[in-house]
C-alpha cells in the first residue's frame, strides 16, 4: 500500500477493506473517510450519477497505469436475507433495468448483449471438455431442459444486469438509502437473470406475484419458464466452475441444486 499512501499523502491512514480481490481499501483523515478501489470499471461513474452506488468522489490514474477510484464512505449495513423480499429492493432493480444510460455506457465499453443461444453453446462445450455430461446424469438432463425451453428465452428485452444479486451486495445507509454494489460481473442480458435469482433464493414462492407486481412484470407461465432456464444454466455453470477449481464438495452442492431444479421443471413445464 506504499504506492497508495504516496499518492494520497501521509495524512491519510489506509487499511485493507477485505474482500476476495484485495484491491479495496479504506482511507481515513480526521473526519473524512473514503472507500478506495483499484482498477474499478469506468462504469462506476454512471452508476454513481444514477444514485445506484455511493457517490464517486474522484478518480486518479497512477504512474504504473492503475486507476484508483474514491467513493463516499457510507454509514450503514448489508441487508439481511429476509429483507431481500422488501419492495425497495424490487424498486431499485426496476430502476436499474429501465436505465438506458447504463446500457449505453456498457455498450461504449465494448460489452455486447449475451444471447441464450450463444450461452448454451459455450456451456455445452465447457461441460463436454470436463466430461461432466457423462459423469453426472443430471447435467445431461439439465442441458436437455435448456434446449427444450430455449425458444421462450429469445427476443427478450436486453438490459444491464448486475449478475450477482445477493444480500451482501445491497447496502442500506443509516438514513434509508439503498445501494447495490460490486458491479464487476455486469452484463447486458435478460433482466430475469437478476430477479430470478433473487426470487429463488430469498422470496417465498407464495410472495412471488406481489414482488413481481412491485417490480413491474406479469406473473405467467412463460416468465416462469425463462426464470428456470437461467437458474439451470447458472447451476451448470457453477458445477463446471467448481470442478475446474477442484472443489468436489461445492460440485456436489451445485449438483443437488440442479436435481431440484430439474425435478421442478419436469413436473411443472411438461418437458422430458
């Protein structure tokens, strides 16, 4: 952190903020406090302008080419899992998914929409490369369901998706402002990639119609089918990801998730 201290000045006390990347820091100077991150996406500026993340204070390019961003430090907390079903979460996601500014910014950065057809082709290739289709029958069954349900996923509105909606990434300030942070995996895709995960893991199924009404979509069979297409796709992706990382226990956990998803789709959507 010496290079960072040299840039900010000796009057700043800088400590690691934790996290997986090790590229986030907290800087304090008397009553001032900032959240610093190295090589954040340029996307951060428009997210800040839209009020989706804490305010961007400044951006600096270092001599070694690294870019440091400083955001306002917020006094608050992460959402609890049971709070994910609240209306304000649905309203924040709706705001994000209706922002044309976010889409234009990601496209200027070279991001292109992710189509289900391309995603399925890549997924099959990766699973085949690791021989996972032959090893686990549920993997082959999951791919079969993805193929059968593929038509309902086409020609959907493409928006900016966060792609990691979990309670640890939603911050509630002491004055009631809700932010969604950690946008490193953002992409342009079907918005159901975001709210489908949220519904599956955080909202009781009986509450889905009310949550979706607040978000602003109709609760129907086709939406259900799209949602489960992405849930199965995500399970298969992470089975392969954990397999590559040599994490057999995680592979087994994801396989169990996949079994449950497969069983639901078989019983509800008349696929085989």
